[in-house]
C-alpha cells in the first residue's frame, strides 16, 4: 500500500467509555466496535495515527503535537467523575507533526507546533485509543478542532495530512474523534430524535459505500440538520483527507464496526473508509 492516508475513521469518545465500570449496556457495542476496528487498523501496520479530537479546541490556529513521547494523566474536565485520571504513555512522531505544520503554512492555513512539555491530552483523544490501540504500539500526532476555521478550511487541513504522509513516505490513519448527531440533553440514555438518527444513518451509508465526494458535498446541510459535534469540523477534516486519497485514484470502500448508540442525545458509531 502506498504512503499517505491508508484509512480514515470516525470514532466515538463518549466519556462513559473511559472506564468500564461507567459504561452502560447500551454503549457496549461502541466498545466492541472500537476494539474490532482497532484490530483491523493495526493489521494495516500504519506508521502513525493522526487524531483530530473534537475536545482539543483551539480558537484561531491549527497545532500539531510535536512531542516525541506523550505522557501524562487525562482528566475529563467536563466530567471528572467519569474520568478522574487515566494515565497514558504513547509514542509521538515529531518529524511528521513538524512537517504537517509546514504543509499547513504552505497552504495558507495558520499552523503552529505544540511542543509544550506540560501539555495534557483531552479525553476525546485518549478514549478511542484505549480500544483501538490498547498496547500503545502506534505513534500518535494530535490535531485540534479550530473554532474560527470553516468546513472548507478543515478539509484543506485534512488534505495536508495526506500530502505530508506521502512526502515523508509514511502510512497514516486519520481518526476523527467525533459523534455524528450532537444535540445534547441531560440523560445519557436519550437517543437523537428519529429524524436526526435517520440522517446519521444516511451519512454513515455514504461512508460505507466510499462515496466521500457525495458525503463532503452534503456535509454542510447534514451537519446543520443533525447539530453535528463541533459543527461537523472533525468530519470535514476527515473527508478532506479521504478526498485527497480518492483523487489519487484509490478505490474506496467503508465499513462499520459495532452498532450505533446514543449518549445524551448524540449518535455515535465507528465507521472507517479505506482502500477497497
């Protein structure tokens, strides 16, 4: 398989997945799905994961984590009772992160290097990796969700991930840590409204068919209709990476691992797109 993006997936990060004692039965399908997806992704032998978390939020600029080792304690600041502190230690890829920032800047995207030794991971970055890569074997570069970036800029940022991986000869997996519908209510057992769940399933079906151009074209309308997490920006970044792969002539197909499950009105599932 050629260097560049070799797969991209939307993955759940709901905080009740952080510790098994907090995971309700109706969300166990999300755990099973991420475990199965992780096994499939690791079998591709990627050089790194690029994680776009909807919970690392930057106001103006795009940053990439340039630490060679990520180590610390993750606390869910919005739900410290659910994730009071999970220790983590994972490899980084400083070369890739630095090159990605350069690529963003070439494209006119404001970018910078996160080199802080004090930086601590958000739970949106960590929770999926607990199941996708439980032994912490694969290096990770994190990128944020940028408030002032529109979906078009997000797509360009995703295209830059593919271009950087190609330039460095690396095989990267892009992970959009994001829900689909995200009109939140109190009570984790509540599902999205039926009409929003139906739209989620339509969007997921596009991904499962590998129809990334159609998904990207519909994303602005879809994300407004379902109140997508962070206005659909992580999904837009993922689709940008996939469109770049598609334009390189890759034949794309998708798959869903595990079921679709709710969390406080949001809709969540593990859905991947990769080479057919």
